[in-house]
C-alpha cells in the first residue's frame, strides 16, 4: 500500500516535513510549466 521508504522517512523526520517536501516538488513542476507559458506568450506578443 505505502512505499516503505516513505514510511521510514515519515518516521525519521516527521509528517509535516515530508508533506512540505512533497508539496514543494509538485509546486516546482507547476511553476516550470507556468514559466514556459509566460515565455510563449512573450514570444507571441513580440511577433505582433
């Protein structure tokens, strides 16, 4: 059900730390996609 590595990590550093790390990874991906879209829009606006 749960990956043993995640359970060990939760036991070692605590649930809030693991949750924060997980959320940071997810937010990082979203920020990268947002950055790409802003770059595309900037390029499109410069063409006009």
